[in-house]
């Protein structure tokens, strides 16, 4: 599912706010993914909450990058 998500994101790359260039898009997406990983590690003792929170952070971060 993750591979499908990144594939879909790559297909629609030009439609979103990633038009500032691939380097800036990669840096922003990397920062979102690192933040999601940190949230997951902070909540790792409660796996369902960790997965949900990391997914929410990832979706919100990429959504923010896409429309700003």
C-alpha cells in the first residue's frame, strides 16, 4: 500500500505544490517522513496509537506540502 501511495504521488507530482522543484519537494517530504517516524518512536509502546498518529502526521504533512 505504501508503494502504491508513493506511485500515485509520483504520477500527480506536477498537480500539487511540489512545483518548486524536485529538491525542495524531496526535502519537504523527507522532513514530513522524519517527523512521522519520530511520532511513531515516541508512541511505540502503544502500537495502534503509534501507527495512527504517524499516519495522520504523514497525511497532514504531505497534504500541507501539496496545497501550499
